[in-house]
């Protein structure tokens, strides 16, 4: 673990391209899960914990991706490359978007109800209704769409910087 903390490498490979794949998988899953959670109340019971897990994993991986990316830039003296400036800025922004997305995710999971197989009659568990529920759903969908757009743009700029596509 010492080499991971000091040089941001794992088994001789830079951590950044490894952890970026965690973000690329879990951020879209969290975004799509957030949209489905807001739009399909009957799925909320089984979407609840996968949504939270995906959002937390994506946010944690986003933090590590930014830190390891900055370490990679510094260790390889890449700060002057203009192609990486866009990717770096988008990556830092995505980190904050992923962290911010935890708020509507937590609110939605805590406040919105849906049909539950745990109740004997299959009715909805207690949850907010009305304007507050609508506002939480809107916030969740807006956050999810923002996550999806930002992860696409960040990944696109990174692949263009590395592969020249």
C-alpha cells in the first residue's frame, strides 16, 4: 500500500486509468438508477440500495480518479498539454457533481415511498407525497442527467487526450 499512496501505482500501472473505469461503470448506473427511481415508484423497493451503492462508489472513485490523475500529470510532467487541460477541468467538475448527486439520492431513498413486498398487503410504505415528493424527484432526475452528461464529456475529453480521437 505504501507505493500506492506515494506514486499512485498499482502493480506497476498508474491508478488513474484503472479507477476511471470504476467511474465509467458506476456513475452511469447511478444516473440511470436515479431516473428510474424517480420515474417508476413500483421499482423503488428493489432499486433503493443498488442506487445508493452505485452513487457512493461513483463518488468515491471520482475522488480517487481526480487525485490519481493529478499525480499522473505531475509525475509525467503533462501539465502543459492543452488536450489534458479540458479533461482535467471536466474531471474536477465531475467529482463535485458525483458528490452533489449523493444529496438527492439520499433524500429520495429516505423520503420517497413505493410498493414494498415487506408489507402484508403490498401497499406503499409511508413516504412523502405532494410538492415535496415532486421536488425531490425533480432534483434526483436533474442530478442524474447531469451525472450522465458530465461522465460522458469527461470520458470523451480523456480519450481524445490519450488516443487523439
